[in-house]
C-alpha cells in the first residue's frame, strides 16, 4: 500500500501486506486517516489551511505507525524515530511549500471573486438596467441645458428691450436711464459703489 506523503516528508511511505484482504484493510484505514482532500490536482482546495494540513499529516502518521507495528513487524519507537528523521530533514522545504500554498489559495480566492463580479456585470438584466439609467441621465442633462439656454435667451431679450427707445419717454431721459443701468452694473462688478475703493480705508 502506497501512502503519499510528499508534502510533509518529500516521499511516499510503503505498507507491505502479503494477503489481499489485509492490504485492502490497510488502504481503507489510510484513506480514513487522510480525510477530505486538501489538494485538487495543482490547485489548493477551498478547505485548505496550514492547520488542517498538519492535522491531516498527524492522522496519516499515526495510521502508518499502527500499520507498521501490527503483528510485531517493528517497534513503535523505531517507526517514530524514522518519521521524525524524515520530517526534520524535509522541514525547510515543507515550510516553503506551506507559504506557497497559502499564496496560491489567496490568489485562487481573488480570481474567483473577479470571475463572480465579471459574471454579475454580464447579466443581461443588469446591463439593461444600466442602459436605462444612462439614457435617463442623458435626457436630464439635455433638458437642463435646454432650460439654461432659454433663460439666457429670455434675459438677453429683456435686456435688449430695456435698451431700446420706445418713444414713451424723452430720448434724453432714455439715454440717462440706460447710462445709469450700465454704470450700476459696472459698480456692482467692481464690488464698490464709490469712486474711491473702500479697501483704501484699510491702509
């Protein structure tokens, strides 16, 4: 029976049985100890965490020790010493793999989120809703610009009427009134109605 332990010790472990029934029993016990898979091909399963990976290895380790010590094939201390030596020799690589798998899991989650957002953004109902909203905003902008132009035209027309002589007043009075309105607008623009600017009083 082959027990894959590349992640933790960099190699496989072998359990030898001469009878098929005992070999199947060893395979079943190892499968139960391994539990749910934490890796799917070259990808990390969503359930993966460093803690779960360590727990999985501890279960497989104990199952291997029990299988190797059955019927007096080897002493427990011998098997434990062998595994401890393999673990110590492979520890730097195991730590590197742990970091790599954590990064890979984070990247997979990020890609999954992006795919979900892209799928939502491509939903026909959502696209139609966004289209209607864009049309509504465009119509509001057009109507607002149209009202603005009408107000400007009305103001210009009103100003133009005021600056025309309609004969209801003397031409001299009309000139004085128009000149007074222009001067009033100029003083309002300058921010001061006096000949000497009021800011001079500050000095």
